[in-house]
């Protein structure tokens, strides 16, 4: 196993989210006015606590009716806390020039995996959507995360967004859906397909999560295919350049060997005929 540590501080970050013009000034404001005793590790833990709160709130939603359920607002509060901690920890570190790129990259994304499990698991246990569908969506989402990290490693570019949508937009959409469900209670079964003799209750939430799972998978396939094509072309160009370099080196060695052989023959000729 290669234990070499890659310097992630050299990775290029792209973050062209739709809410960027609002989010970036807000994060800079919070970083400038953050008390000195607060550090980026505390904010990372705060972000994790926010996701735990959101996941727990969703579980509690499943213990009552969806319409008018106050736990939906608690889940939204969890998303806000998660955004504050998860988005601000890196900004604060960069503002104070306390960057730890390898540590930060590793811990942030390791925690992102836990956050994803908490949120999809919580929604699956809430009754808003079927648990099995939520787990399929989680698997597809984790595939997307893996693709981002692999692409960062091989290209040196960390793409934090896709088509202008990043974690901030996803959190906002979840908050809007929570608010909509609080006032409308759209969690009831609206479709009951029969699969192999078993009736499957499909709520609006289940359908939405199922659609998201399909979109995650399709986008994963698109990203893997397009990235593989680009990398293959890049590696092919590099392979051609390497072969050309090796050919030039071989030709240079051949010419050098011919010159050396010619000098040896000339010397042998002079030794045999000193008067030449």
C-alpha cells in the first residue's frame, strides 16, 4: 500500500453554486466576527451535531402525523446548524491562516458520509419515504461522493458543486419541503403498485426520493464516463509524448554508439598503418 500523503492544498476548488453571491459574503462576515476561542474543529463538530439533530427530528416525525408536526421545523433547524458549522469551518481556517488541508479534507468528507447516513436514514424512519428507497438513494449519493473524491485525486480539481447546485442548495430545498409538509401533510400513500404479489405503499416522499436516486445514479454514470474519456485522452497524449521522448533518447544513443564505433575503427586503422 502506498502511504504517500498527497498535498491537498494544491488542489483547485470550484464552487459556483447558485447561492454563492449570498453565501460567500455571509461566511466572510461570520469568520471576521467569530470569537477568538472558537476554532474550525468546534465548527466541524457543530455541523455534525446539526446533522444528528436533523436525523433525530425526522425519526420523531415518524411518531406522529406529518401535518402540523413541529419536529419538521426541528429538522430544518438541524439543516441550518449543519450549514453553519460545515460551511464555516474551512472559511474560518483560511481567514485566520490556520489551514490544515490534508486534515481538513479528510475529516470534513469522512463526516459528510456520516451526515448522509443520518439524514437518509432519518427520512426513511420518518414515514415520509420508504426506508428501502432511502437506502438505495443513499447508496447512489455515496457513489457521487466517491466520484468527486476520485476525480479530485486524479485531476487536482475539487468540484464542490454540480450544475450550480451544492450542499447549500440541497439544504434549502429540504427546508422548503419540510415547511410544505408541515402545512400540507403530503406524506400519505398515493400509489400502491403490486410487485410479485406484494403491495408497495408509495408516498409522495418515496416517489421524490426514488426520482432523486435515479438522478444520482444517472449523473454518476455521466460523470464517470465523461471523466474517464478525458483522462484516457490525457493519458494517451502523455503516453505518446513519452514514446517520442524514448525514441529520441534511443536515436541519440544510437548516434552516440555509431560515433564511438567510428572512432574505434579509425583508431584501429591508425594503429595498423601509422604512416596513414
